C-alpha cells in the first residue's frame, strides 16, 4: 500500500482561521489576513474544534493518491459521500501484471498462503485468456477477486477527514482501510498539525464510542495517534 | 437480478406539484392541497421539467430492493453520492450458497462458460475452507470474485433518479448496471408516470449527448424507453 | 408559526429495520418484510441508534410545510445542506398582506413594540409604492425586513433530522428556529416514536455538548423533550 | 461589491489532468506527474469537458471572499448545497456602520433613491436604539432590510463552479448574484483558463437552455463571457 498527499489547500490552517474569524467579527475580508497573523493557530483552532464549529474546516481540502489497496477496501472508501474520487477503471484498463492484497490471517500461514496464491494465479490466468479471446475487459474482470489492487485519487475536506479518521482509524474498522486511513492521517497531520492534533478514533479525544464493542485498549490507541 | 420498489413517498406527483406551486404563488401551505386538486399533473409536471425547475422533484423519494447483481455493479452504483445505501456486508455475513453473475460474453460460449464456472467453484471452495479454518469472513472474502452477488437497498429522490437514469440507462453504460437501472426506471415510471415520462438516456428527450461515442441508434432507444 | 407534516415515507420504522437487517443477515430482500414482522421496533431501533448505525435511517424521509417564520430563520434553515427546500420566492411573488415576526424582547415592551410596528408599517408602505411605480418585486424587496414571513417546504431524512434537532432544539440556538425545530420534532416523533425517542439537544441522550456555553438546565430540557 | 479569490488548489489543471489520466491508464500514481508534463492542458481538458467526465474537476477547489453583497443575494447563494460557507453572523456581530445595497431601479431615480435612503436610515436608527436598550443583536436585526450587506467566504470545487456559473451568470438570474458570479468566474478563469474556458450561461457553449424565457441575445452574451 502506498499513500501520498498529492495536493492540499495552501496554508490550510490560516484559511480556516480566517473563515472562523469572519463569522464572529466585523472585520472586512481584506483585514482577515492581517488579523490572523499574530494569533496562535494552536490555541485558536483548539478552541474552534472544542466548540464544534466544524464548518470552517471545510475550506481546507486534501488530495491523496492511493495505490496497492484491494477493491474490498476501495468499495468501503467510496461509501463516504462527502468526497471526490477518481479510480482506475477495470472496464477500460486491462490488467497486465496481477497485483493483489493478501490478508495477514492468510499470509502468515504458509500452507494457506500457498493455496491463496495458487488460486489467484489461476484466476489471473483465466482473466488473461478471456481477454485474449476477445471478451471485453469489463466482462473478464467478473472473475477478478476482491483482493485485486486498485488505484484511486481522493479529495476530502478537513471536516470530512476528521469524521473519516474517527470511523476508519478505529480498531473496529477493517484492518486494511484502517491502515490506509492511518497513513492518510499521518500525512494530513504533517501538513496541518493543529487541525488534526486529536484526530483518530473517538478514544483519542476522550471516551470510546463503541460501547460493548470496544477494543478495550483506549490508552494504547490514544498513545499511538497522539504520537503519530 | 431482482429489483423491487419497496417504498416511496405517497402521492409523489402531488407532493412535487405542491412544492412547485408554493415557490411562485402566495398560497398558504394549507391551501396548496386544494390548489393542486384541479390541475393536470401531466401538464404541470411537463412544464416544470421543461423549465428545469428540478429541485422540487427532491421531495419525492423511492426505495428499491435490489438483489442478484454483482459486486462489480454495486461498486458503480454506490459512486452516486446523492443517495442512501444499505448493503449486505461481506465482512459480517458468511456466504453459504454461492451466487454469482456470468456475463453473456462468457455464458454464450459453452467452453468459456465451463471454464468460468469451474473457476468460480474452486474459488468458493477455497473460501469455504478458509472460513472453516477460522479465517475471518472479512479476510476470506478477498478471494471472492467481482461476479459475486450482493443485495442492496437504495433510496434516491426523483431528481437524482432522473440523473441516474440519464447516465446508466444509456447504451454506453456497462450492461449489468444498465439492466438494473432500466428495471428501476420501469418501477418508478409506474408509480410516477409524469415525472419519469421522458426519463432515460439523453436521446429520449432530444439529442444524444455522447458525441463520437454515440451508439448510433437513438430512434430505437427512444422507442424502448417511451414505451417502457 | 405553523408547521405541518405534509408527507413521509410510509411505515418509516419498518423500512429502517428492513435496511438494518439486510446489512447483517443473509436474508433475501423478499424475506425481510416477514423477518421484521415479529420484532420489537422499540428494541431493534434502540440498538441501531446506540450502535451509531445511522445510515439506515436515511431510507425514511419527512416533508414539512412551514409558514409564519421570518426570513432570518429561513436563512439559517437552508444552511443545512442534506435536505431539500422549496421556498416562496420574493422575486416572483409580490407581497400583498404584510406578515412579519416580532421577537418577544421587542413585543413584550409596549413602547418598543409600537416603534417596531410603526417602522414595519412604513417599510411595507414604501415597498407597495415602489411596486406600484413599476420597480420589479425583486428590487422592491430590498427594503423588506428580516422579520418578513416566508413559507417553505422542507424534506429531510431521519438521520439528518436527528442531527438538525440536536443542534436546533438546543437552548443555544436562536429562539425562533428552536421553536420551529421543536414543532418539527413533535410531529416526527408522533409518526416514528422509536426513531425520535431520544431526539433533541445532546443533553437528552446524556451529557451537554456545549461546554462553557451550557444553559445549565439539562434536567429541565431532558424532561421537556422526553415528554414531547 | 468586492470579490477576491483567497485561495485555490495549487496547479488545479495539472491535478485534474492527473486524476483523469488515472481513470483510463495503468500508470502508477507516482508516474502521473511525469505523464501529464508533456501534454497540452488545453487539449486534454477540452476533451474531458466535452466528454462530460466532470467528476475529475472536483479535485480542484476555489475559495472566494465576498463582501458588499446584500442578504437577498447571500440567501440565494447558500442554496447551492455542494459548497462550504462561512458567513458573518447577524446574531453575534452588532452592526456599527450601516452598509447596504441599492438596486439600480431605485438608485437611478433621484426621488425614489431618496425615499429608499431615508427609510434605510430610519431602520438603522431604530436598530441602534434597540441594541442600546439591551435588545439582543439577534432580535434587533429583525428590522434590518434584505439590502443589508453581508460578508461571506465560499469554497466550491470546479465542477460545482461550472454548474453555478451556468445558472447564475445567465441574464435570467437576479442582477446582483449575476454580477457576483461573473466576478467569481473572471477570477477562476484567470487561475484555471482551460477549465473555465467556456464557462458561463449555457448559450456560451451552444444553445440557450431557457426556452421561452430566453433573453434573446445569445451572441452578445457569448462574446461577453468568452472575452472575460
């Protein structure tokens, strides 16, 4: 899996602070730039996040390039509707070199891993034959597994990212999307440290929201995300 | 493939007419019901659609139950973001009886079909073994093919449905989602004949919007959809 | 202010339960209807809400007709983006009988009320003159006050309504939108008692989320909303 | 009215081209940067727009600072739901220096203009008195007119902007929002000339979509927007 931050709103934290300041002051828009120069983003953004004034975070967007994830994970990812996606098409792009993801529960057992790898090889062999026989790629791909890798470019704004990380960095999320979300968070946090300071599953900001389903190790998780 | 209309806003066309009338009259809301009694929905809705006053269509929603479609198609479906989805989980539900879709380009050739069926059988056999060995369903499903069937409940409002049908009933859409969308349109049209009267690909309402990619048979397509 | 529930998804709670059941069982869609017959909606929906499995609530929509609210309030209302609106146009509809809202802080003081009423009367007089002189309604309305009444039809799904009520039924919301939201909640709760059972500001479901800004009377508020 | 482009996705056209290329090629994401270096954005974006492959435009966002518009116009603006807004609050910010918009149909007639100005002055005088007497700003503002100025920061992606300009730059839109949208388009076009090359009302790209309501001067309008 490879996750890159391809692009983002320049000076995301300044932009968010300007928007927040506009709502509650009588500054002109030209003055906003100056007005936020002196302030501590850490303190101001901390206050905004604590107040739940989250709409201002929407003015900062982040574009990620993600590859080496399975279609099982991309199917989950695209369920987040407040986001923009461009995904490599299995209809238009014929697969040449098979790329696929093997879950640890399979990979870590040699015999199991072999059976899985053999099955995948047979699948891609059949796929190649079908394409060679003139079956359209969009039909041949019906045999391809959920494990097949995909590439996708994703744009989300900071508000949606906080929500996304809250759900998908949690121990209860599927392992692959959790790994992907955690890499995204690391990159976003590097670019906008105060916006994403307490980002991650809900336990990072206080108490676990998963009830009986809790993983039971909030301390450990909190440590992991605060030191990301 | 089985598509059912599970539910919809009662009196969808009346509701839309009331909303449209509110925008441009000084009627009270209590009067709206009476005011739209006498009118011809056919004429009034025809006018609204022609004017492009589409926002009023959002007050009418339709809920479909869809099963027997492949995950290849559901992955395309859920890319439509102005909609609500509840999909059977491959993480939580272990597959017992394999159900899968075979494209015609494969099914129609006996030898090809046999190779495909054999491959699918091996895949489900391995899936069953992995589950039996204690591999979580969410990991075992990595071997399952795009052809695997899924079940999904979808709610869209009439405005989004018009957009969805415009894209997905077109000959250029993938054959399976086109078949599904056409069944949905038939059901929606039966419930709200004047809203969906000219629904379908853009050629139904005038000229093809696909440029060089046109299927070249707009007359035939128009006939198909107007008589649906 | 007058708020009516004009329309809603038939059997909203059954629809939501069917969608929830689909996600985690291997039932066919045709079986779902039967499968949810025997169950207690109260218990099942309580569980869904507690787990935060909120997406299934989107399959139930509610359409409200609202009149007698000020444009100050409708400007706040339409900021909720996951909803559909049809509002009486001040561009196309010329006001005949002035209708407007007077806040209690003005109405309750006789002198103040008189000055306010006199001002509003002068405003509507000028508006009428401008229209009579041939100034387009869309320009004449520039003189109309925020207090001017509007009529609007609003459709929201149950998930968005829970979010809306959480923000707008809170004591910290502006008094007029709070009054409106509370009337909407009462109507929705009557139609779908188990979905909206604990709906209202966050204190109804546990602790106040407003921090230092708390109204300080969570007990009172909780009582108000649970007995709505 | 003052409209500024405060921020935008860096290299918006390159970002969009990379996303489009990913969908239809087997390039890795790291290669995309190189692959789009040599190409003509003009040609490639022209093709994307013609094909209607608009989703890739969502990866480029633009943030505008707008002030000196009336609340009549901001009420229309915020009806566009695929966008992010931060607006100066009339609840929290007490107006000191009255700022308001006078439509030309009033301003251009001296007598009429005087009556309008006098009315506005009385209104702001009463507003000031109410605030001084301790009436909360959120209630005193009920007397303020639609003409009152507001300040707002707006973020939209390029796809939504194309849609917004299509509706709001049209002669049939209200004059003030049209003026604002045209200023926004000019700024966006300067930043991303090929994305917004044919942006504006539908007549710029071909035929008028307004039917009987057409302004009847498509040539003139087309010229205005292509030379913006």
